[in-house]
């Protein structure tokens, strides 16, 4: 199996759905606050023209300019504002087009164009990847080795939103999906020194094994099957997992199942029996014992405490 197959598997695990919320054309003094996003959602801002500053509760101000993209994978609360603090706040007016809110400063010439939205990580087990992402990711297209790929995407997004042609928002959304998948993939490819799941995903062989387990966590995987997918011997696969600071492949699968179960418990709704079956346990009792060993609390009690 070629390395490219591993990247294809990773792209499917990074299946993201962008929601384009606001196209902002601001001038003068302005601020745009954003609350924390729900689990599984990230905030993003694409600076199409001008300069902006991002203020976060736990970090220094971050300056962005045209052609730069900010992604907040953990969906943290923040404020986007004009570079020059202070002064009277410019009034804004809003209009809607195909579900996109158009926010424009009134009585002042706009000098900043900004696309704001949210990114949804669609695959349920993906929280393992999202949890390993940093709080802040910035794509500086002009300094990227892939700028020849990124620039047409950014240009296409801006043109589709500004031209207001039929279907333009859908096209812009698809371009944004490609942009963020590439951005996340590039990040994972450059974090080889990271421990655990990140390091597993940064290596094509172990990435293929992890991708297979994440796609079908309920399956009774054998070490032989995972080794065949990774195109290496069983012993080599176990060593590769240990070298990444992760448990052995089948122990990793057990932890993956419990992580999915914990997320299902937090989200609420499904019965314990159904959750146990969804993550591959033959009985609720066996699931409860494994959950207690991992998290120090039984699943039923955890649900009551939420």
C-alpha cells in the first residue's frame, strides 16, 4: 500500500463541514465577539482584505492580514476587532443572502473584508484528533510551501461570495471544506514529534491502522488484520505504536471504543445498553466494568452526574 493511501484515509477522518456565517465589510472602529462553540465545532476567520486583531482570554492579541486564515479547533471564546483600539464604534447593518449574513459598516468606508464561520468535525470518533489539535492554528498563505494550492481556494471563496451568483454560497462552502482539510492535513504531517494519536497519524503505516479502527470501531479487529492494513509485521506494528507513546493496537482500539462511549454518554439520549452495543461490547456489564477501569466511574453514575 502506498503512502498516498494513508493520506486518503486521513482525509476521510478529517471530514469537515464548514458553515459560512458572516461576510463582514467593516471600517472605522469595530468589534465582533464570538462565544465558545459547542463540542465538535471550531471557529474560523478568513481575512479577505485588510487587517484584524484577535483577542482571546488566555493569550496575547493575534494580528492577521489579508490572505491569512485563523482556525480555533477547540472553539474558544474570542473577539475579532479593528487593529486600532478605541474611538467610536461604527454602526453596522445586516442583510442576508442564501443564509449568509452580510454585515457592513454604516457611515464609514469599509477597509476590511472578513469571512467568519464554524467548522464541524463530522465523524464521531474524530474527537481524538480534535482533542490533540492546538487551541490556535494560523495559515499564512504567502509563507506556505503550498501557497500555489491555497491561493486559488481563497480567491475562489472571495469571488463566489462577492459575485452573488446562483449557487455561489454552496461553491464557496465546498472550497472552504477543501481549504481546511488541506490545512489540517498539513498540520498533522508536520507534528511528527508529537506523542500519542498525533504521532500515529503522522506516519503512513500506523495512520492506516488507526484510520481503519476509527472508521469501524465496533469490528472485532485482529492484530493480523491491522498489520496487513499497515503493510508491516505484527511485531513491527506493535513497536510502532509503542514508539509513538500509544498503547498496543488492540489496547488502542479498546481505548477508542471507550472514548466514543464517553462522548455518547455526554451527548445524552441513548441507553447504556445501546451505547455498549455501538462500541462493540457484548453486554452492558462488560462495558460497565471496562468503563470503570478506564475512567474510575461507572457509566450510569457518570450520566447522573452530568
